């Protein structure tokens, strides 16, 4: 993608900043981020001449003005804590639904070529039909998951009603540099890495035989750009299409870190799904395929980043 005018909501966050870093050299990028969880320090070059940063909440921002003359919108701004959404469903609804609908109206009014929405595999809930296809029934188990599923429906409705092109990307277990191991949404990989680097025993909840489908954050960034450039409208899973048990993941992380620290097992957490595995055949519709057999190298890159971060603290 080159010579485009692009808006990235939540562009200072874990995933959003990687998308910005990919686009910034050859495009004009405007970030809208209230910095409630994102950090300007996540950006590789926050002072880049092609970058405009608007530190504002979507609900307060003049989106009609901001989106004038823009080509594409990547919508990542959201409150993403499942427990948080359970505790404060109305507050989360404002951020995850009301702000999304406001953004869609502004996209429609400004003839945005396409909006790419960051959704989540959480919409599948306890659906046992592995590997999970986009056509499966959504079974959200939390307000957060319900809000992501609702966002997908709003995108489809704006496509059907106004012709606003969209892709909703359902991310599975994302990991990589810039991930906050202390956030309520932190994945198991940064928690393992951080604990071992501190000389502490990582925690596994349950027996560790639960499985997940992991995907590197830079693959997510590339999938977003591919989705924007594609002619496809609809929902796409973004994952490797391979599952790994948490026990095996711990072994791999330990090998990479050359650690002999033992894991600590605690009681299974209520609400945790047992298995997650994506059907990724729809990725062909956006002409994207994640790199296979790169998990360990991507893990090493993540470890290098966490190690450097800890040294700089």
C-alpha cells in the first residue's frame, strides 16, 4: 500500500502500532488514540513526517472532519478486557459499540474505500466445532465478546445499506513485541517470558493440556493491510491454523530462554475455554498466508524485545 491517506484508531496500542509501523514510510497515517492503554513509545518513529497523532477518544473526536479525504480506516480502538467488560458492561458498550457506530457513519459520509475491523475469536465462545470456521454460530460468553460480534454485524449492515466495504478480522492468540504482560488481556506467552526473565515460576491454570492457536503480531499487521487491499467483504479468521498445548508452549519458551525453571500449576480459571483452533481457509480471500514454521523464530524475536525492555527499566 502506497500514497494513501489512512486512519488507525488505537494506533498506539500493541497491534495498532505494528500496523502504523508497516504503513508509515509510504503513506500518510493519522492515529486517533486516547492513550488509555496505548503508548506513544510503542511507535517506532512517533515524530515521522507522515504521522499525525490525535490524542482523543473516538466518542469526543470530530470524526467527520478527521476522515475527510482519507482512503482507509483500520479500527482497533477498544476496551479489550473480558473481566472488565463483565464488571462494567455499559462503559465497555460505549467504547466498543457506540464509538464503532459513530466511526462507521463518518466512514460512510466520507466515502472511505474500506474499513478493517479488529474482531476476536472470543465471539466463538464455547463453540466446540474445531477448527472454527467463520460460518460457525457465534456464542459470546462475555459482554466484550458480544460487543465484537455486534461490531461485525454493524459492519455488515453498513455494507448492505450503504455499500461501505469492510473486513472483520477475528484474531486468535496474538503475541509479539510491545505486548503488555501486565494488561488484563495479556496472553500466556508474554507472561511466561516475563516470569522466566525475572527468575520466577510461570503459572499454568489447570492441567496445561488446553490448547491455543497462536499468531505473531507482525502477521496480524500484514493481514490487516492485505484485507484493506483485497476486494473481499466479510469475516476472516487470522491465526496459524495450528494448535499447541500450554504445556508444550512452556517447553518451547523454556528452550528458547535456556531455562530450567519449573512451572507452577494453579486451579483452572472459570470461563477459560479448553481448546481453540482456527480454520484459516478464508485467508485466501484476502490473498494472505501466514509464514509457516516460523513460530520459534517469532518467539525469539519476542524474547529479545522483552529482554531489552527489562534491561532498560
